[in-house]
């Protein structure tokens, strides 16, 4: 008997850095939407009871990823074993489609999928609060994937609250394949000046949050070529927003046809970039 869980990507639509905390993390306010229904940006995790725990990684973006104890899927499984106080031997197969280091939350989503999958497959009976607690220990972005939909994140991002669905405008995601380490981006914040610590005011029901990411200048300081991607997207009429700490950008367009035309133009101009319409 095997079980499967989907691990979609996420899009931060609003990311405010409110300050640096004594523990070194940053106090954030985030509005994030989980990108359900985009197969080319969705990982797949399959689990089957076996004699020992193993993880095999395949898929278009799986190359070079470690399948050892450092992998977030294995770390999630080990936390489940600790909570269950018994081994949960299983053969795990992860098909990777979400690019690594893009700011799309691939590793975090895989970890959340592993928590749900193991809990169900082995009938552990952990409730939502227990799973959210394990998720927060794995990383700031893991809990939001357990909720899905559109989520308000507070604290370092791990305190999550479901929001009403807010539709997304036609989007083009552009991934230049650059690698921007998240800790370096947070470390660069003082160099570019902390953005003004203005949290999100209350929004009218169903209204979209402002398109804002306070990590943008710091990410460009760490990796200057990121700015070229922003300019290229602007050149096609899009309004770009950096995804998390990069290196993917999401641009929204006035219509799907404007977005599709932008995709065609950018595909010709930058064949080395990966592009997804959402
Ligand atoms: O929690 P996560 O493992 O995703 O965080 C990666 C790194 O990003 C942290 O080690 C920290 O340097 C930085 N970070 C931060 N403030 C946050 C989230 C992450 O400084 N709210």
C-alpha cells in the first residue's frame, strides 16, 4: 500500500520585514498563496512501508539534491518518528519539479507533504496543532503549506492563519537559475537600510494585499544580476515582485494575453531562463 501527496510551490505576495529579533531571525508579516493546480511547479512525494527508511529523488529539478539526513523530507520523517516514538520505515520517492533556490518554497512544501503523508500512512493520529508544531521546527515556511490556500504568516513566518482566497492576476514566473542564499539576504538588510517597518493595514474583504517584498534591495545587493530580470519583466509590461529571497520573480499582467505575449518575447530573448504562466 503506497500513498501520495502533492507539494505545490508558493508565492509571497506581501513580505514586510518588521525588524530583527534577539534570536537573529527577522520579524515578518507575510501574505502567501500556495500555487495549487500548477503541475509544472508541484513536487510529488510517494511513500510505501518498507524495511528501512530511504529516499529516492528524481524529476527535472532533482539533480544535485542530497537524499540523506539533511534533506527536509527525511528531517520531517525523523520528527514524525520522534513524535510517534517508533520507527516509521518507508521507501520515499520524491519527484522534483519546483526549482531549488528560487524562493518558491520547494523544500518546505516537500517537508509539509512528508508530515501529512507519514501521519496518514502510519495512522499516527497527530492533529493539526501537533503537525504545525513539527512544521515550525523544520523551517519558517513549512507551516503555511499545511494550511494551503492564502495564508497570513507572522513571527518569523511560522505562525500561520488562513485568509479568505484572494484571486491572483495573470502571472509570469521567471527563474534565471541564479542561487541566492537566504541567510545572506537577511544579513544584507542593514547595508541597504531596513525598509520602513509598516505592517499591513486591515484589508477590505477579498481585497488583494499590496505587491511588496522588503527583501528585494538586499537580494539585489547579494546578487546584482537579479535586477536584470526585474528590468526584463518590466520591459514586457509586467509588474515584477521578487519571490521570497529570490531568485525567481513573479510579474503580474493586466490580462492573460499580455502575459502570454510577454512569455513568448522573454522565451526568445532569454532562452536560458525558466518561465511559467500561472
Ligand atoms: O527558517 P528558515 O530555515 O527558512 O530560515 C533560513 C534563514 O533565513 C535563517 O537561518 C535566517 O538567517 C533567515 N531568516 C530570518 N528571519 C526569518 C526567516 C529566515 O532571518 N523570519
